[in-house]
């Protein structure tokens, strides 16, 4: 953050920059970033302050052996009408890129400044025409440590204007030569006694010394300066208190700065706009944006009632606008810190925005957009959406990158539908979405479609595809396959067929996943002939089957009763290196069980053992149930015991099938060897549960309009119907 050195009195004409001690001599830094090269010719109605700091716009310690003094001044006009210090404090608190937006940057060398000093009317009649080489004088006093050292330098200089002393004292503060500054003041105190008060420190000099303490960060000397002010019989003025407030803020004691403001009021002094600016800055350092806002509202009421104009020379019409801009800056900075901090401060940000609305404060569109960029956590989605709405309401001109960022935040927070609404705004209101917008929204659709695929929520999958096409987003094979798999899981054969047709009509080439999902849907719908035609077509166009497709076709041929084709599928799997798995054999055994051919199922059970494929619980349960129903309780009983010996835990349904079959057919079996009956598994309405989970995840209502079967078909098909 930038820091400003300030001249607290109009008699101190200009401020010297920070002195440096590089290369063994007194050097003044230069500033590389230049905004203009105006020369100050009229300093009668202006005050100058030096700008320095340690940010990216900071002064760089560069020493010039010949031309040692180069200045960078911030120029404010008419200090008698507007508060010079308020502009200082407000500017001090702003971020580096904001400094200079309402000021004139002037770069000048030492001689240029002196030319303005020589023509200053307030120098006095007797000093007019004299040239004061303040640069040389400051350099000669640079190493002084006592009043005697000062006397040795100044004994032949004669009487100098107070502005010269004030300038040198403040210059020492810039270069942290506080001992030299105190030595000069001590010398002035000695001269006061010698001259009967003709030459000596006044309140302006002490304010300059207090400023030097502030600039040199020698805060322990503050009380010493205050004690000397009181010892000299001087009463601190508003400027004195303002400097004290800044000192406490710099020390990291903002609450004490606010106490100083109350003390000022208690002593009957009217705070200036600088006082209020520093108080707001104190609230900023405490990150108490709500306190700062409340304080500003009080100032606003006094301004509206005309109370601030009664006892203040400030141009409050101008100063109030500066304070208003400053409080907006403070609120913006605090909200940004809240957002980048660990934890969730979203509620506080929203509350502060609402309080700003009540106070009549409207941050600019740029402020809102910068705050959007600070929203990087999923917890910030509500703030990002609120800021987005404010930007949209305030102006149609919104950055596309900001819109993309909000879409990203919504997706990170799993507010997919809210992200889609923003994308729809881009299409309807602009700016036109770019590749990044497209990729972001498609990635959100991928997540939703993947969730629909896993849960078998085929209706939502179809609606998502339709939504993509409505918004000009072309679904790819990944999106089509997700919906096909969802239809297959839900045993929606006709829906899977229509989606497959739409996919081909849209010019998308089906993959093995597409064919596998379609074959599965046809197999579940017992459309075996159609499945065989799809299989033959798939092989004809050169799509290589995978284990899943082979397994589906093994189940299809089993259901069709074509066991020779089942053998061919198994042999082809072995020759292709895919190899049948337990899932493949389970599909065959399950098909045999459905057809009531338990003998064939038992034969395939032995064949899988020969192929070194270990059966699992599903294998034993399906085979036991098939044998029990087919009147073979003894074999079913032996299989149950074998499964137990292999460490498998079968279901209660398989247990009941063995017991009931033994009783029904009078088999001589010892059911006690079966052990206790397994517990029944709770029946769950899977589809309803999955739909609820999906709706919660996708941020869509659980109950929506009834699904229209026509949503499955393409627009072209609808026209022909």
C-alpha cells in the first residue's frame, strides 16, 4: 500500500523526498514510473506532498552524483477551500493501481521547485529576492546530532524563513534522520531564547517534527514531541491530532486512532475531512467494514443537515464525494479479504452489500467484477451469483471472462442449473460465449449425464441432451453414450433404440459403448432377433467387440436357446484374448435359469470351473434357485454347502429355495448343516432413491413436469408423425 508524506501547514511550501545514504553520500531517490513532466510554476494556491512506498510503484534508491535531487510530487489545489489532508489519507489507503486517478503527478528537479519557492508571497518582504539553497543547506545539516552542530552550520546563514526549517525537518523524517530533525528543533528553541522569540519553533514546526516522527517510524518519540508542544505553551490543533491518528494507524493501533478523534471532539475542535478519512482508514485496518459504514452514515447525516459546513473551512461538497468513494474502496477491500480468507465469509459479504445498499452506496461495475474473481471456493457461489446479478442489472456491459468464471464457480459448487442459466444469458443478452464458455458448460453437462448414467435416470438424460441441442451445444459420443447406458440400466428398450437413431442422425459415429448399451437394452427387452441384427451390423462395419458386448451376446444367444452360438462366442472371446469372466458365465447361467433349463445351467457351471473362472455368490444363488425349481433339491443342497466351504455368504432367498425344495420333493438332507438362515436384505426402491439423489446433486426440483415420450424423438421424426 502506498504511503504519503504530508505538509500539515500551508506555510510549509513543499516536501523533500526521502534522503538516501548510498555511495557514502546524501542521495535522493528517483521514480521510474512517469505520468507527466509538468513543472510547478504557481505554488501560491497549492500544497505539495511526496509520494513514496514499497509497492510496485515505490521509489527506487538510485543515486545521481551530479544531479542528486529529483522529485515526484502529488499536487492538490486550494488547501483553504478543500482539505488537503483528506485527499492524502484517502489516497494513502487505496491500492497501488488506484493512486493517481484523481491527482496530478508532477515530476520536477530541485531547482524547479526552488523557483516556485522564491516567488512565494508569504516568504515576507525582507526575504524577497533572496535565494535559499535548501538542497545545500539540507545536505550540510544531514549529519548533525546536536544543537551545537546545527549552530556550527547555520551561524553564518542569518535568519531563514520558517518554511525552510519546516521543509528540512520533514526531509529528515523522509530519510529517517530523526536525530538531525530534533537537533534542528533544539537549535530553534535555543534561538528563541537568544532572540526573545523572534526566531523559534511554533506549532507548525512541531507539526513538521511530528510528521518527521511519523515518516521515520520512530513512534517512541511521539510523546516527546507532544510534551515539548505543551512545554512551549502551545495547544495542539486539528493537524496535530490528524498526524497522531495516522501514527497510531501506522503502528497497528487503529482503535487508539479512533480514541484520538473522540479526544479531539472533547476538546472542542472540529474534525476536518482528513480526520474522518483517517478514522475510516482505522476501521479498514481493523477490517471492520460494518463499523466504517456506520461511521460514514453518521458523517452523511451531518453533511445532509449542513452541520459539517458550520465550523469547517473544507469544501464539503468535494470532500464528501471523496469520503464516499473512500468508504466504497474500504468495503471493497474488506470484502475481498473476506473472500480470499480461509473459511466461509459469504454471509458477511452479502450482509455488507445489503448495508451498502441501505446507505445509498453503489460500487462500480469494475469493483463487482474484481470481487467475482475473488470467489474461488464452492462456498462462494451465492456471492458470485449475487455479484453477477448486480452487474447485469447495472449494465449490459459485462466481461465474458467474468461470466465464464461465475459458470466455473457454479459448477464447482454443483449448482449446474444455475451455471446453465448464466450460459443462457450469454446467448440471450450477450456477450457471445467463446470456446471457454462452451467447454465449461459442456463439462457441466458431462457431469450431469454421467450421474444420470450411473443412476439410470434416463428421462433426465434425454432432457439434458435436448437442452444441449436447444442451446446450440452439439452432443458428442460421450454424451449420447451416457444416455444410452441410462436407458439400458432402466430397461427402457424403445428409448434406447430412439436415442441410438438420433445419435446416428446427428452424424455421431457409435462406439462399442454405444452398441453395448443398445444390445443390453434389446436383451433386457427380449428382442433377441433385433439384438442379433445389431451385432451383425456392428461386426460388419468393423467395430471390435469388448468383453461387455460379448457377454451381452452370450446372454442373447442363451435366451434364444442357441447354445452352439454361445459356444462360438466363448471361443471367440478366448481367441481374441478378451477371455470370458465370471460375469459372462453368470449371464449364461442366468439365461438358462430364466428358460427353465437347469441342466444346461449346471453344465455351464462345470465349464467355468474347467476354464479356471471362480464362481461368486451370484453364480451359486442363480444356479441353486434354478435347480430347486427344477426338482433337484439334492444338487442344490450340495451347491449351498460348497459355497459355504468356499467362504461365500449366500442370500436368504437361496437358503429358502434349498429348504423348500427339500421339503417339497422329500429329499433326505440335513438342513442343520446349512447353518442359520441369513437375514433378509431390505428392499429398496432404487429408482426413486436414485432420482432423489440425482435431483439433489443436479440442483433441480425433485418434482417436475411429467416426461413426454415425444422428448425422445428428433424434430425431424416429429414433423413426419
